[in-house]
C-alpha cells in the first residue's frame, strides 16, 4: 500500500504529557528522557522526527495530533505537501 501521509513530531517542543502514546500506542511511545518518540521514526537534523504512513494509519495519528496539548504533532499529504494538522 502506498504511503500517503507524512507524520511529523516537533520533538524539541514536546512536553512529555503522554497523550499521543495513550491514544496511538502503535505509533507513539514515551522515551526515558521524558519526551515521546514516533516508533521507527527517522530523526532529522532539526530535532524533529518523521515517518511516512499509510491511509489506514491516518486516523489514529490524527487523533494523537488532536490530543497533543502543545500541537507538536503534524500530518501532511505526501503528494501535495498540504498540511492537515
Ligand atoms: S501529546 Fe504532544 S506533548 Fe504530549 S507527549 Fe505526545 S507529542 Fe509530546
């Protein structure tokens, strides 16, 4: 199945509340340093993490993004770069 969305985590600004890991544990976990990680996510030089995801995994990650109190989880369409959240 083609990967249609890019999931991004502004990790430097994560406050470690744990909401994303509670809402979407398949994709998010808490790290020992107190912040969350995208499971199997790629770390970028700017400190953000990213992961390409399929359509079927969009909804749970959108819910994780909506649960984040500091809005550091983002989703983009891969083909158009359109920001969804
Ligand atoms: S919900 Fe947001 S602030 Fe809370 S751990 Fe996840 S990314 Fe960090």
